[in-house]
């Protein structure tokens, strides 16, 4: 055994072979996981308070006509709450995330819903 040389990281090898579409899917999976975890940490009162706030829309994103056409109070509440938490977490841009993911994919793999351990304790994703 040679000292100072670490074995190759299987996640890094796998990440280097992913296409842009798969990296984008993993980015959205990771972001959704971060938002979901934060929502679960909030009390019902905090959830309600945040949902009543009107977070600023991200100017980098074009308006989504499907959201504008939604008339459901529940949908509007969930949208406001999700935007509030996403802004609080200051999630990285996909460009920054991709750079960091390709450098150290294991750091992100454990925080993806699609990569969560199943009942047998494995981390197989049905989407891979």
C-alpha cells in the first residue's frame, strides 16, 4: 500500500461520465432536498408566517405562465413558501453547483432524494 495516494472516488468517476441533462436533474434533486429539509424544520406557525410573506421573484428567471394562471390558494401558498426557503438557503447557481459537484460528487450524492438509501440500505437510484 502506498501512502499519500487515495483510491479513486467512484462518485467522481461516475460524475465525469454524466451528460448535461443528468447533471441538471441531479442539481434540481439536490436543491429540492435542501428545500424539503428546511421546510420540515419549520414549525406550523413559521410555515404560515413565511407563506404570508411575498418573497421577491428571482429576476433571472422568466415568469412562468402556469404559475400566473394558478388560482389555487394552496398552490400559491406552497409557491411563496418554497421561494422564501430557497432565498434563505441561497442555493448555488447550476454553474457553480456543477463545478463543485464534479470536484466532489460524494458531498452532494448523500443529499439527493433520488439517491436516498432504500430499505436495504443501498443508495441505488431508479433514475440512474
